[in-house]
C-alpha cells in the first residue's frame, strides 16, 4: 500500500492506494482500439487474446513528482485519466502510463512495470466531472 496526498477542492487529502491497475487496449470505439492495436503491432507487440486488458502493477511506481527518471530513451508516456476509489466515492485525475517501448514486444506487463507512473496532484469527484466529461481535453508535452 502507498499513501499519497492529493489536492481535492483546494485542500490536501491523503489516499491509501492499495492497488495499481492499468487498463490497456481500451478506447471509446472499436475503431480506435483497432488503430491502437495496429500501432503496437508495427513495433512488434502481439495483440492480447481479449480486450480490454488489465495489468496489476506495484503501487510503488506511482509518483506525483514533477520529473521522472527512466532507463534509456525508448520509453514514452501517454496522458490518461486516473480513477481513485475511496470510501466516499470515485475521484478522477490525470496521469501517465509511462511504458518502455523497447521492452514492450517482450512483455507488456514488464514494459509497464519498468517505468514510473506519474500522477497529477489535483483530483475531482467523478460525479462533478461526469456531466462535462466529453468536453474535457487531455494533452501532454515531452521535455528533456
């Protein structure tokens, strides 16, 4: 278990993160998923037998640090929404499923376990975000 502090409604709040599960091979439409499968097949990643897939990873990979270190230059991040389940409901934030692309053809779970999983400190109650979910835009920028 990992305890992390997030910003919720302008106040610091601690969450005990008991599990880290990454959902992979997901998308809003079957066509989007098929495009993603083709992208990964082009770099030698075998598609899963069923989709979506869920990868259980170590909670120690989660970080709210502004910088992360990785091995080599073959890893990439992907901006993603993050869901945290708490006793009082679901919360949503942003994060990155940073993955080592060179290792990914060997094993997707291994490639995900090799990289930190940055997560932003701000969280919002999912119920407050759901009414305008489809208007949200997630962007990421790479700096070296």
